[in-house]
């Protein structure tokens, strides 16, 4: 999914992004694809909360 991070500037609607359990997720990247260097929260200018249980 491609998006422009500037679309979140001055957006009055809260954005909630929920991810998977990082410790259980396998990182599988097809050849030629690089790993994301920034999280979606960073690109949206949002805060991140990590829940450890």
C-alpha cells in the first residue's frame, strides 16, 4: 500500500494502527524487497505504544 505521509498533517481524525506480536512474527522478505526503515507510526507522526504481556 502506497500513501503520502503528508496526508496526515492537520488531520483531526485519530488514526489507530494495530500490529502483530513482534516476538512471534517471522521476517520474510522476497528477493529484491528491502525491509521498511520507518514504522507506519513514524511516517504518520504518531506515538507508538508497545504492549508486553
